[in-house]
């Protein structure tokens, strides 16, 4: 019996394939150059229009004072660290509460109706109340009750308000992910002898979370920004620190500093979310 021909790795693209690759490379370079040129021109036009306006010198001194930015940076950074801590702690609490609510809302059978009704009421109430109003109600109302065993810290009640509000939104995202899984996945898991809990844990939830990961990342980006709302309770976060620094001489540069710091945090997260969404679109599907 003759030996099979040995496999070789010396494949060489054809002339037509090399021509197509060269054309795609030229097209990509041309697109990048056009986009870069258009961006530069647009920025120049906007910059010239702003800097040539009559009020630009006063505006620059009030909002872009370099000395004021440097002097206020330590205080704003200290406040930003508080925002980051709020983000981290609330994210964990939101994930746990939202997952519980989402699972309760997807339970089937009349015996689980009270749990579904309770979860639905939770979502309706805390998704319907504005976050700012919830901060006022909990941050000012609960300490006034002086309930035994509960802290009076504005930080605690502000974080709780953010957690309650966001967990309602995240629960709906997770519920949509769970309900997007085809019933055949449940049937296949149960036919293998898995209980409802194990089928949910090992088969359904991994697929559901993968499908809604970009939406969850968007909620994290939004949470990072909304963590600054705790300042309405008198907590010295980045925004409150900027307000204090501004009140010293009525120069608004600290607000710009706080905004830049928030952008440094949120833009990388937003770009990662976009990359993750593209990756999910190209390689999504069953685990």
C-alpha cells in the first residue's frame, strides 16, 4: 500500500490573493488617514471658534486655571477614592441582590407566585423611584428614625440607596439573559439528571451571563458616574471636594478636574465594553 503524501506547510498565496490583501491594506490606511485628517480639522475649527470668542480669557481663567487645578487635585483625588470604594462595595451587593431577584422572577409554578410577586414589586418600586429621590429618602429619613441597631452614617444609607436602585435594573438585565436561553437547554440538563438548581447553575446561568455581559458592563460604567450622587448627603466625594475647593475663590477649575478624573475611569471601561460587545457579536453563542 503506497505511503500517504507528507503534509507540507509551504503554502504560498496566489497572485490574486496577494493583490486582494494589498488592496485591503491600502483601503484601511486611506480610511485611517481620512478619519485622522477630518478629526484634526474639526478640532481646529472648534478650537479656533472657542479661543477667538470675546469671553475666552475670562472663561479660561475661571475653568482652566492650571495653578488652581494643581492645588485642588489632592482633595479631589481623595474624594475620588471614596467614589471608587462606593463603586466596589455596591457592585458586589448589586450583583448578589440582582441575581436573587432575577432568579425569583423566572420561577415557574403557582406555588412560587408570592416570590415572583415580591420580586416584581421590588423591581417596580426601585426602578420607578428616581435615584436622587431615593438618596434623599434614605439618607435623610432613615437616620431621623433613630432605629436601634442601624447605623446613622450617610455613607451607609447613600450606598444602600444606590444598591437598591441599581439592583432593580441589573435584575431585569439578568432576567432577560436567563429567559433568552432556549428551553431545550433546560430540557437537556434535566434529562441528564440535573436538578433545577444544578441546571440553572451549570447550564443556564453561564450562557445567560455571557449574553448580557456587555449590558452589565454598561451598568458598571453608569454606576461609576452615579456614585457621585452621594455628595447630596454631605459626603465629601470627588464632586463635593470640588465644590468645597470652588467655594474658596469661586474658580470652577476643580469641577473640571473632577470631570477629567471621572473620564479617566469611565472611558477605559466604556471602550472595554465596546470591545466586549464586538467580541460577543463575533463569537457569541452557546458555551
